[in-house]
C-alpha cells in the first residue's frame, strides 16, 4: 500500500533536478561551455581557463561532427567572409532540429560580447582543422590551416598565445601528412622570431620543436644541431613541449656520436612524458634509448621489454640486445636482416649499423673471460670473421682502446690474456658513483622546476577564509 501512494511534489522535483544534473552534455553544449571558459579567461585575464580548454581537445575531437560545428560557428561568429569560408569546409548542412538548452536566451544575449573575441574565432577555426585532419580531408586541411595561421598573425594578444601555439602545431601537421614540410620552414622560422620578441614561451617552445622535427625529417642533423646550440629553450614551457625537445636533442646527439649526452636527454624525455598516456611517444623514445645504451656498452633492463605497451613494439630491439650482450655477430646480422624494414621505419637503422663494433668487442671480452690463451684462428671462427688476420687487427684495436687486457704473439698467432685487475683499485667506481649522483641531482632540479604553486589571489582568499 505504501508503494502505491503518490510521491510528494518536492521529491518529484528533486528527482528531476538530479536527472538533469547527471545527464551528459551534448557535443554542442560542451563546445559552448568551452567558449564560455575562453570568454572568462579573456575578461578575468586568467590563462588557466584557456589551458583547461586546450587540454580537453583530445576528448572533444572525438565528438566533432559537421552539424555540431556548423551550429556553434553560426551562433557565435558574426556574418562575415571569414565565417563563410570557415563554414565552407563543412560538407553537411545544419540540422533543423534544435538542441538548445535552458540557457539559450542567455547565450544569445551574450553573443554580441563574444563576437569581438579573436580567441573564440581562432578556437573554432582550430576545431574545424582538427576535424578535417581526423577525416583524412588533407587538401581541405592545408587550405584551412593556411587561413588559420593568417588569422593568428593578424592579432597581437597575449591571451591568444596558447591557442596560437596549438594552431601552428596542427598547421605543421597538415603539411606533414601531405609530405610538404619543406614549404613551411620559413613560416616556422618567422613564428619563432615573433614568439621570442613577444616573450611567448609556449609559442616559442612549439616553434622550436616544429623546426627540429622539420629538419630531422629531411636528415639535416648538422643544421638541427646548430639550431639547438644557438637557441635557449624556455624553462617555463609545458612538460609536453619539454619532452619533445629532449627527445629531439637526444636523437641529434646520438647522430653526432655524443652518446652520453644523448642518453641523458632521452631519459629526461621519458621522465617528462605522461606515464599512462602518450604511448606512441614513449615507444619511440625507448627505441632510441635502447640503441644508445647499447652503443654506450650498457645493457637495458630486461623488465623494460616486459611492459604491456612496449613488449610487442620492442621485440626486434630485445633480440638486438641479446645479440649485443652475447657478442654473437651471426645473430646480430640475422636480426638486422630480418627486421631491417622495421628499423628503417623507426629511423634507427643508421645507429644500429654502428653496433657491429660493439658486438665484436663484447665477443672479444667474453672470449678473454673464458680463455687465458687462444689462437687468432679460433677467435676468427668464434666471431664469424673472414680470416685470422682480420681477428688480429680487431683484437689489436680492442687492446689499444682498453676493452681487454691482453697481448698478441704475432709469430705464434695467439692472444694471451693478462690477469684481471681489481676494479676497486682504479678510479672507475668513483666515476660511476659521480655519474649516479649527478643524475639524481639533475632529477631533483627538474622536479623542483616542474612544481606548481597556487596563485597569489588563491593564497589571499584562503588566508581570508582561515582568518574569518
């Protein structure tokens, strides 16, 4: 009987309000919420609202559609050739059905104020460009990107810096898809100069990374190295841009045979990158890091190859590590032959070719640990070399480089291993300890720089609340 009694009106109203609160926003309403945040950021001069909107682009781009974009553009942008050209990129006409929510009248009244904001216009233009790129409409995307860059360059507003940096990122991406990256190098150089003069740290960091990516795409390593030496990367740049810059520097230093610095840069790139997202970036950085560690004579941790998102992409590099660790030249040759196409696609093939000498050195070191005396012919057979003379030259070079402690009897044709010295009687432990201390200190310094502190206004509000 109690269940059959009618519910009070207050309970019914409460249930309806709860349903409205839990009801997810439609894509159009979500875009309108982002536009309100942008308008709030401009009026209050609070950059964090725009940052929040830009962080949501990853989830917003999955909900974009022709009809949604057309509705929001027609509502928030005034009638002009700029709006008409933007709407022309959208193929489907707007649906006649209206999804207006309760605050439609309020939004329409605010439109006059929002029409004067270049930030809103550039943000909507950016969404159209992303929608075209996701739909593989590359020809439209390049023309849309050109118009967007021209629009960004016409304004000189600090509130537009973050959106402008993101616009240039997708502008470069549109040309990269069509393999026309060489055409935009001068545009990126101009953007770097402008951002530096305007003290636009985010735009400066984005322009530097785009230029380095452009130069590395065409294998212009010398020019990329000169660019890195002449610029000063902003220390207050976002972590994503810092991670990209560290990765590009690591690749450049590896090509320039500076493996120690390259390894440090690649480790910093992994530390600054997101730990649970950006899986593709972490896979790419780990591939270069493994090769650089092998070139340094180090063996990567086996647990790295067992991680869920890295196990399959790093399978060729795991076999490569086994070949280098065992000093098996035949296995190394087979791995390079079997996975040559993968290594070329990863752009690590030119570094992997250099590993042949490391494989030979590892094999010689292993032979010296196993035998106190061995003929050069047996060395050649174990290392899969052509003749004993080749083995003699390679062993002599290893002795000169300090890889092994041995001597060669040229007349008898054998190698005599010397007694192993106590490593703790040398300065090698001290150098290794110093290297680890330097790494920990650098990690601490970067962690302190990456810390965020509350704004001054928030501190004052918190202190006022505590005092009251």
